[in-house]
């Protein structure tokens, strides 16, 4: 009656990870400001937000950002902060991410920090997953990234005038791609590299 599977075989194909517990842990890292820290109670940081939003998306659990009944950990075993659930949950997070845009047009990872090209990836990726890239000023961000490119060697630095490196070059190109600034970049002799 069990289609040829015995109980031992069923046990062998159990999931390796308890997704529900993993999601509960991720949500316990959420803060009052809508952002996420690296552990429960840690300061919100844009890099951590990307990791949490990406993981929630993979786990098909993004809807929990807006779940009014979402008590991320009823027993508070992780020591996390109260979840800002409800309809404002994803909006609050998106607002927190949009507030990372500085006067220079670049993005920072936390309040009161300088803009850094790498956050164009971390923040835009999280906003993209949530369908909210338009919450930041794309033109200003694109110009900031372009201003960080070294005129001589072509690499991209963390901010204008600093030394370029491959880390920031990758994140700068990724950010430009996410806001549609690359256009026909990569065309060479009729072949498109994307």
C-alpha cells in the first residue's frame, strides 16, 4: 500500500534542514526598524537584509514579512526583537533600505555611514526580490557608481577617488545592471556578452 517504499526509505529522504525553524530564526533577527541583524538583537545592516530576504525568498516565506500573526519566536528562544509584521512589514523594510541612499546618490549599509558601491548590490538585490527597486533614485545611484570608476584602469572603487578593486568592480557592475544602466555594454564584434 505504500508504493514500494518502506519506513526506512521514507526516513532516508527526509529534508536535511528544518525550513520552518530556519525561517523562524531568520525572522527573529528582524528589528523594530524593519531591517535585519546578523543575529537576534544585532543592529540592522543592509548586507544582512539581503541574506535574510534572499533566504526567505528561497524558502517561499516572503509573505511572512507582512503576516500580522507572525510571532517569529513565541517563546523568544532566540532573544530577537519584536517583529514589525502586518501590512507595513515589507513597506517598513523597503523604507529602511531606501533611506540608505545618501546625498551623493550612493547607498550605505547602516545609518550615519558613508556611501559604498558594494551596497548597490546588497540593497538593490533585496529591493529587487521584493519588487521595489523603484524606491531608490536610480539616476543618482547610477551616477555615483560611474563616478567611482577609475579613469585610467577602469576598475570601480568603494567611493569616488579611492583605489578600485575587483570586489567593488563586481558590485558596481551588478548595481548598474539592476538599475538598467548597462544597456549595450559587452557588445564586441556583433556578439553580446550578458
